[in-house]
C-alpha cells in the first residue's frame, strides 16, 4: 500500500503528539526545532536539532528517520526552505 509521507516543522500544538511518540518509543522527546514525519496525518517519527529522534516502533521507519536526519543536516538553500517543509514523498507501509 502506497501512502504519502509528509515532512514538516513542528509547532507548539504538536508537543503532546511528540511526547506520546517518545513514550511509545521509550525515549526522550526531541526539543527545539523538530521535524515531523506524518503518514495520513499520523505521526510516525520526529527528529530534533538536539539530535534526539523518536519513531513508532510498530512501523518500518528506518528510512524515514534517515530522511529526517538528512534534512536536519542539510545546509539551508534559502530562507524558509531549510527543511523542505510540506514535502510529500511516497511511503510504502509493509503490511
């Protein structure tokens, strides 16, 4: 099944969802600027500029986490485009 993966920068309204994902992953939640990876509006991974990453342990997220880390490490191309906000890429969920 192919779905759309959306990468976006978190807002204050996402804090609770990030904390829930961190609890599910048994890790500390990322702080500061945090990139989110969502599939159909469902948060599956989050990576912060602090280096902390959390991901849904029940989803195949290794490639998504690599993508988030690459986005965070990328040099800004121009103002407002640093993280490729709103980027949609195909995501294949292995059922």
